[in-house]
C-alpha cells in the first residue's frame, strides 16, 4: 500500500489524519492543503463505508479511529444512511488557490450531498 508521508513520522501523521477526518465528518467540509486532503480522503471514504455497513464491529472500528464519539454517532445515524445508494465517491476536492504565506496549494475537502 502506498501513502503520503506528509513530512511526519508515523505517530504524528496518524494524529493529523485522525483530526482531519474527524473535522471533515463533524462539519461536512474542511479547508486544507492539497497533499493533506489527498491523504485523508481514502480514510474518510472508509469511515463512511463502515457507517453504511452499520453493524457493531463497524461502529467499534470507527470509534477506534475517530477522536469524538459524537461524530461517530452522527456518522452512523445521519451520514451513512444518506450515502446508502452511492457506491463510493463520498467526498469532493475543490481547488482554492495558493496559500498566502508559503504558496501551498489549498483545497476544500467536502462531503457530497445529494
């Protein structure tokens, strides 16, 4: 499996991705760099797939990754059923432009809402 290292060791990288995915599922969209969005997108898609499954084991897997149990509850009660008819592609990346300080490409990562 290939993944982006994001210039971090494994522990801080995992913490960063957990925070990004939790924020995305809490608010519906986040503004971040293109590299971070590309790295967190597959994880967010996996969490939504777990919510579509909806069983106890899937809920426990989501709780073990996400930082907030209220987000897990929202994921399984609202987001999962809403995405029931989709076969994938639950998120969208919209290009925003360069960041003012260092010119890093910024994007908006958001959940698709039908």
